[in-house]
C-alpha cells in the first residue's frame, strides 16, 4: 500500500512540475510578444517623425527655391 501511495505522490509531483513549466513557457512567450509589439510601435513612431521632418524641410526648400531669381 505504501508503494502505491509513493507512486501516486511521485506522479502528482511530476505532473505539477510539467504544468509549472508550461505556465512559465506561456508567460515567457507573452512577454516576448510584448517586446516585439513595443519595438514595432517605436519603429512606426520614428518613421512618422522622420516623414514629418522630411516634409517640412522639402516645403521650406521648395519655398526658398521659388524666391531665387
């Protein structure tokens, strides 16, 4: 009887360990996705900022070029 109890206890501990590993993997994957999304959003913000700066410089240069005689 003690052998059966020990076997069931060992089985329960191993199953719990596997479940804990699965939860850790899911949390890790969720955090990795967050970093990726953050990087994409920063990249979009930088591209938009550069686009605004290029448009402003282009407009300024075009207006000054029209004044050249």
